[in-house]
């Protein structure tokens, strides 16, 4: 697959006004806000709403793990996200239901370590509006993503999941160009790769990452 346009960029795990503003001003397409207590980037619903209000021309993404309808209703009330990203074991029908709580649509995040893992996406393609393909977490991991692990991005080369998708896992300003070349990714999603410590966003790294992708 030949890249024909600048890849879309999602900066995820944003948890401060300065970081949001840095991402928006540098030209991020999507801003991810995580509500999951085990994550070092966990935000209260009120904080998510306040930060999402600074999105400018970017789209807001509420990142949730196996949320029930009550939680999604509260996310809608506080944030009115453009997208909901489901990062747990949600079924295709659960993803379809989640569309009621997002302004635009729902993405499903899936962990990948082998080509067989990609086939799972095909069971979701008619129930979601996009995918995030991330490294498959270890069995003893306490969260399903945001671990900063690189993986065999070439597994995605020429794979068509039937919906738009973003590449995640182990991306940094140094690795993102090669990761896109290996995978043919139409977009990228970075969390720890723009941090100085877990949950601490680096404004310089955010700007550098976005600049590097836009230069492709």
C-alpha cells in the first residue's frame, strides 16, 4: 500500500490543558481522553469534559474499557465525545449500542500479535466506524493498551478491515515513519511515545511527533 496522504494523528491519554493545547496547535486530528482507573492517564468525567472543550478543530475521543450504559451516558453528559473508543472485550453488538453515546461514531481497539488476531476485526466491521490496532498485551497486564510496546506492524500490510484504522503501540518520533512504511497505516495513535514519564505528557514530544508525521 502506498501512502497517498498525510496520515491522521491521534494524541491519546491527554490529561492537561497545556498538552491538549499543544496537540491542537500542532495539528492533531484526534484527542484521546481515558476514563479507566487502572491507567496512569485516567481522568474524571468532569476533567474529560473540561479538556475536550479545548479541542478546536480536532475530534474528541473518549477511551473506555467495558463500559456499561450508565457510564456511557455520563460520558455523553459531561463530554459529548465525537467518538467513543472501546478498549476492552466488548462484543460487536455492544459496540453498535455505544454509537448512541457518541456524536460521530465508535472505534474498537484490538490487540494484535499474529495474523490470526486481525481476523477478529472482520467480525466487528459492520458494527463500528473504525479500528485501533495495538500491541496485544501480556496475559498478566492490568490494562489493555497504552503499554508502549512495539510489534510486527507489517502484519497490517495490505490487510483491509473494512473500516478506517489507526496504528498504535510503541510509536515515537524516531519510529513512526518506519512503522507507517511497514504497515501502510492511514493514521497513527500515540500515548507513551509523547511522554516524559507514564501519564506525563511532554509538550516538546507532542509537537515533534506531529511534525514528523506531517512531514511524511
